[in-house]
């Protein structure tokens, strides 16, 4: 140590899970010039080789320890700068998670041959300029507030935007290309997160036409491609598009952080969950500044709160929608004398006509509609759980409540109040495979070839003459908070693919139908007020707590004690039965007590925590664990 004048505080994070706190290491003199905060290093912890990140460097005599192990090596690759470290700390503190787990997500495994390919970002080109001149005038005509967006770029402003997409085939690809072009022109990195890779093929074509060379990252992209995207992002000036995987990627210099159609996009990383793209990017933007974009066909209640509080500027369609959907409820179909509710006769006739004229048609089934639900044999209403009101689906061959896990036995119909054994319930099987089977009996070869069936949220990105959304009533079984907004966006995405007609079969909430029919934001305004009355997020911070043998209840009491929440100020939902014999509680914490929630959860869920419960701050789903 006498030869080492410099020490570094290093957090080991890989291989994970890494339960170690930050540790002090001596920096050998030959490595001292490179021992900067954010550098990736190799160290040994209890004789185990681990990758770590330098959080700070300081004179060796200031260390708390008399003897320091030397760090092994410093990787000659981009890691994080001090701003990036502040970002991941802020995310960790908000979600009550472990910093090492976020670093494991943010810094992918090295691929050494990819490091040799690293090159500087391309300069602004003539092709870029021509593409910008082609896309910008139509965008100014189609949307309000585009001048504010241009001003934020040119003046290097710190601004958030909520962008509702206009109706039209290919609109989303043009708008994302425009954002990437503006980012490149004014020297910004562009990082955009998507719920899936469904749009990537078309996005690559659109970006190539504009002279852009985007990098893609996601679980399906492969280790080398993900590392290539990380290096481009960490070097600055690149356009990186990815799934949830990229939301923690470090970015150098000014940056545009965008989420696209990310409603309820959540998962876990093995130790603690860092739930949704929207909040992670917003936390990062508050730390680093730059431009924040939340793009969707129709924004959600949280984004409506941003607009209401003046935290974001609203970019919305300035023109009336070209197509208005024709909406048919089950009651109206039956009143017309048509007894075919799933594929009405008028729709089949239109499919036949389109097929004979060589026009393409798309039938859209609700996401998850392949699940078997049950109907009352007396009145044909959906069977709900008599205990908790949850949806009943087929699981393990028997009717099972999705919420409280009640299996088999007798079920009472909430509409006609009659009770039936499980064997008497009528199973309802829908979904794309069932629709395709029915079409084979209804359409001739030519019409059948011109009719495609897809699931909402995973649609072929190509134009159709007719788009019909089937079985709309099967779209509303999810428990996650933004489920109705996600359904609305999937319908609007589908209708954007149509050139002649859009048909909706089924019924839904009138505010949601208004937003769909008129292409406006009536629904998020109504939903925000509904959440305010109900005390749901964003007005109270939710925490999922689950475990065995009464542990969730103990955890709730401990959280409330540490937060010093007065009696009656917080609301507890549960405990309710969950999977594998566990119990689940939902705790709703009001401000200002919610500001300290992350720190309390981190303390209780750490390696030295006495509780056996598990925590998830801001879950995207009230029934998750």
C-alpha cells in the first residue's frame, strides 16, 4: 500500500447476484491515470474474480482500512461517467433496489472482437438533410407543438414531451425517424425503448432511407449486437433502439430518452424488480436533463398528470382522423338478426368482397384471447369468482380464479344468481387459431389468402384495406394499471394500418370508445380523475409485498412504522392468496411519506434484513408478485 497513493471505491456487480457493498482497493501506480469514476475493473472478492465499477477515487490514506488489496486491471472500454453513476443511484433509491443489480443490467458482458469495431458517429450528411426536409413539413402540418420540439433541440433545452401519434399508415416510423434526425443534427444521442422487437424491421428500413445507422438491442438480438449497441450508446451521438434491456444503458453527452408504447412494461432482474421503462427514463431525465419523449397512440394517466402539472409539453394530432371506426356491440348485432357474434355475417361478406377484389384484410384478436374462459349456461354471462370477483379461466383442466386461485367446485353467476358445478360451465375458446379454423369454413381460397389474423400488440406492419378488431369484450381481463390504455393503443395501432375501413366488434367503456372513435385523449383525462377519486397511482405510491406465513402483514406494519405514516393515511389491500402458497399485500402510500419509500424498502430487503417478505415498488400490475 505504501507504493499506492490512490485508492478506489469499487462496487462488484458481476457475476450476479452480487451481495457485496462497495469495497476499497489500492490502485497500482501504472493504472492510476485510468482509475476514474465509472471505469470497469476486475477485482478479487474473497478469492473470487468479479467485475466491478469504480464509484470514486481518493487518496489512499483516507481509506477506512489499513491494508488494501490492489485491483487487478481496468478494462479499456467505456463504462459510465459520474453523471451515469448518479442516474443509476437515483433509480436504485426510487425502487428500493440494489445498485449492483442495476449495473448488471446497464453494463452488458464484454465481447472483445466488437470492441475493435468501435467507430465515431457519422457526420451529418446530404441524405440526412434531404430526409429532414422531407419529413419536417408534414409533421408540422399533422401535429401541434412541433415548433416547441425544434426549439428544445436547437436551444439545448431541458424539456419533456408527451407525443400522441396521428392516424395513418407508417406514421410512427416517420415520426421516430424525424426524432432521430433532429437528434443527430443537433448533436444528441437517441435512446428509444419499445415493449417488443415487433417494429424493429420496419424501423431499420425507415432509418436507412434517412441515412441513419441505428443500433438495436434486446433479448433476441444476441450478445454481440447488444454489446455493440451499448458501446455506441456509451460513446455518444448514436441512435440506439431496444426493448426494456436498454433503459439503463449509460449515455454520453446530451441525449433524447424516449419510450414508445411502453404501458405496463415490467419484469424482474432476479433480485429486485425495476419495473417500468417509463419511470426509469423519467428518473434519468431528471438527473441528466436533455429531452424526454413519451410516445404512444394515446398517452396514459401518468402522462396526463405530467401535462396537468405542467411538467411536459403535449404534441398531439392537429388534423381530424381520416378514418372513423364502425363500432358494433353484441346487443346491436343480435338486434339486427345476426346470431354470429364473433364473426358477424356482414364482416364475412366484406371479407369475401375484399378477397375477390384482391384487397388485404386483417382480423385482430385480443392479446391473451387464446385463454379459455367460462360462460354461464343459463344467461351466457362471463363467470366471475364468487369470493373475489376475479376472472375465471381454465388452468390444469379445471376452472380457476386468476386472482384468489380458487379451483373447481361450484360457481355462482353474478348476473342470474344461479349456481352451477364446474362441469356445467360453458368453455369459451377464442384466439387466432380458432378464428383461422372458422374462416376456412366461411371463405373461399382467394378470400382466405387475402385475410390475415393477428394478435393485438403484435401486428404485421403493412397496409390493409380493412382492419376488424374482434371480441373486444375479451380485452379487459388484465389486472395491470395501464391495461385499458394498452388496449386502446393496440386498437389505434391496428386502425392505423387500414386504408378503407375499421370495424370494432364488441363493447367497452364509453370514454375509451370516444378516444378510439375520435382519436383524442378523452380517456386518459377521465382515467386520471378516476384514479384521483380511488387513491390509485400516480396519487399514491404502491408496493407489492409477498411471502409466506404472515410475513407480508409483518412487512406492511414495519414499512408503515419506519415511514411514520399516521393511522388511516395509508391503505392496505389484502392479504390475498397468491401462487405457491404465498400471500400478497398491496400497500398504497400517500405523499409526502412516499418520498422515503425506496430507502425503507432497501433497508428491509437487504442481505441483513430480518423479514422474509419480498417487495416491488410501483408494480405495473396489482396482482403481480
